[in-house]
C-alpha cells in the first residue's frame, strides 16, 4: 500500500517536473523573443533618430545610446517649442503694431478728406 502511494507520489512529482520544465522552456523562448524585439526596437529608434549611427557599423546598439538619442530629441523638441512660442509672440506684437498703423492711416485719411 505504502509502496503504491510512493509510486503515485513519484509519478505526480515527475509530471509536475515535466510541466515545470515545459513552462521554463516556454519562458526562455519568450524571453529570447522579447530580447530580439528589444534589439529590433532599439535599432529602429536609432535608424529614425540617426540613420548614420544605426546599422552602419554592424554593432549592437546599447540602451544607453537609445536613451541619449531620445533625450537629445526631446531637448531639441523643447527648444523648438520655445522658439515657436517666441516667434508667435513676435508675430502677435507685429500684428498689433500693424493694426495701430492701419488705424492711424485711416484717421489721417479721414482728416485729409475732411480738409479737402
């Protein structure tokens, strides 16, 4: 009886070990695929950000390179937005001055018309 129970327990343990092994192989395969996807993503980011830096040397792109390039692009984007804001303010100022000049011209025209 005890021997049968031990055999059953061993069979159950063996089944669990096989299942654990199967899960481990699946996880390793998923991890490998995720790593490949990450490498592909990093390469794509670098190709978009800096085509000359990506793929030309055949070397793997490091995460730090990708991070630095993204930071650089973010900084350039922020500077561009600040420049756009300054230009918009300058444009608004010029439009305001132009309206004032146009209004003054109209007053002058009216005055000249009345003088004639």
